[in-house]
């Protein structure tokens, strides 16, 4: 399954949580991004974070706090998720 297909198969609450997480990350809030993933996905937040990294939707800036940032691919995913939410609702 392609990554985009995986993300498009998220439930409405999961898609909303991932949308919120990616939005805060586009504003440079790496810690809040992880908080939003945890709130939306519970114990599955870390595997999702790793999947986003592996799929190049986000990338590590490194440093002491291992800050993350959204890539162009991640911004495209955010746009797709927002479109899915508008269509659903």
C-alpha cells in the first residue's frame, strides 16, 4: 500500500488529528506536533511519527531536542487531508 493511500484510509478523527499535528508543525512547533499525534493516536503515535519520517513527510532538523519540520511532501499530504475533511463535512 502506498503511503498516501494509508493516510487517506484514516478514520475521520484520525485524519483530523493528523491535520492538526501537521498544521502546528508547519508553524515550527515540533513538540506540539508530537503532542497532537499522541492525543489523536494514543500508543500508536510513535509508529506514525516514524512512518512520517520514513515517508519523507517530515524530516529531522537534529539538534539536542531532535526538532522536526514538514517537507513539501508533508505539506501536500496536509492539503489532501484538509480536502478530505471538507468533503466529509
